[in-house]
């Protein structure tokens, strides 16, 4: 019997840019509903994790069903402190993401 796969989803774009509605990616919601899922917010995607952003409520909802990491370098570059993040979002070094990829057993998706 095969084990349930886990997923690592990496987001790099601001969810409010380019006419996007800021909601959680439906693919990520579906994955998190059926398998262990880690979402990594990097580059401009960390803007969504800041309390008060247009996507903050959506990110908090996602964090209730998936592990949500925010790249600490991206946070620093955008002047976002850890205490400004919505509940459930954890700052993490990119090395942690690399470790997840190298450990195997997860399927990586870049969005």
C-alpha cells in the first residue's frame, strides 16, 4: 500500500498583483485537504502574510490546514518583522526549504 504523498508548494508572487483576488490558491486548498502540505511564501508572496494585508485573512485560513513558512530573507528585504505576520505563519530560512526538498518524499510545486 502506497503512503499518502506530501506536498511542498512555493509561492513567489504577491497574490494581489496583476488583478489576482488575494485568495488562497484553490490547488493548495485541495492539496491541504487531502495530504500533508507545506506552503512556502518567498519573494513578494511574503506580502500576503503581513497582518492587515488584503490577503491576510486568506493566509490565516490556509495556515489552519497547511504548514505555512515565510522566507526570512524575503521578510527582511521587505521590512516585515515576525511579529507582524498573521497567526500560523512561521519565518523560516531557505535552508529549511532545501532540507525538505532534499529529504525526498514530497512533491514540489512552484506557483
